[in-house]
């Protein structure tokens, strides 16, 4: 879907007295927030469920207990896999100076999680309220050291590469060799590898691995079994998927989603 700004809804948020405002909202499975953008930066935290954020530059999957950083003026959509409990912090632009000026998935420490929930309980944090000021300062301290999680799929700009991306996105579990897909769009796998490396910073094989992992995570969030999610996403065996999941998130799918539901 195109994320051109002219087709996205502009939502003006916040006020000068409140450097951080919040949103608390629960969404049903399959809900899609249409293209929009804000005048403020935002940290969107999933306390339950899995979200997929899409922009013109790519896609990011946000699993339970992680968050996505979306800078101001970036048009985006958000799609829910499973029921999603979304907790959002809206920050005045450049308030969190060290965070990148592009989207990224980030880890949420136990302290930051509690800070997000407390801020959401308040609604709007004002600098002239002592308790609010302390909350703002601690939140910003936590954001200084926040760690990113490699759960993004950047889009290439080359037309041939984008046609391959569209084929893979349509069917993440497609087991056709990449060389055959490349021939379909009139180029070689070697050329495609070079294009992906130059334009998105990873090989097409690595990009495909990321797509499969992210697709399987969405299926798990929707309640599917590990074996089904792994095979549907194109993994040769469930153990191969479990190994990749553990490498990325530090736990097995069963441990991760079990803890999240608890």
C-alpha cells in the first residue's frame, strides 16, 4: 500500500504545556489503522498482541512487550495480529534526542514498561507538575539507552527488486528458489543480491528470512500453533523457526507468547 503523505490523514496532537501525552487503546484482531501521521514523535508499545507498522520505507513487526519508534511526520499504517493492547507515548519532536529519525523496533525494559503504563494512567505529563516532571525525566533517561530489535523489512527502490518483494510479501511461505524468482523479473540472483545489499543493507536471502520470521510471529499472535506457523511461513522444520525466534528475541515462541499472555 502506498504511504504517500498526501493520502495520509494528519493528526495534530499535544500542547506546549505537555511534552508527553499518551493514548491507551485496545484493538480487535485484524484491525487496521489507516495511513496517518502526526506532528509529534511517538513510542507505540504492545502490552498484548503483535502490531505491523508499514511506511513507504518498509515494514516493522512489533511483538508483545516491544515497542516501535515512529518519528513525527512519517505516514504509517498499523495492523493488529491477535487482540492488541496499545499504549502510546507522544513526545514533542526531538525531545528524545538520541533516538534515530526513522522507524525502529525497540526493547522495553521492565522499568520503561512501568513508566509507559504510569504515564498512560496520567494522560498528559506537564512540566509544571513536580511528579510529572520527574516521570518525564526518567522516561527520557530510559530512552537514552534503549536497544533496537532487528524486526524490520526495508523496501528497496529498484523496480525489479520491488517486484520480487511483492511476490514474497504475497506469499511468505513460497518455497521457490530465489534464483527462479529473479529470472521472473528479468535479472540474475547475483544482481539482485547486489541491489538488496546496496539499497537495504542486507542480502535478499536475509530479507526473506526476516519476512518469514515476521509472518510466523503474526500467525502465533493470532493463536496458531508453532508447527503450523513455522511451515506456513516457509521454514523447512519447526526447529529451524524456533532457533531463529530464540536468536532474535532470546526465548522460544512458547516461552515468549506464554509469558506475554500471562
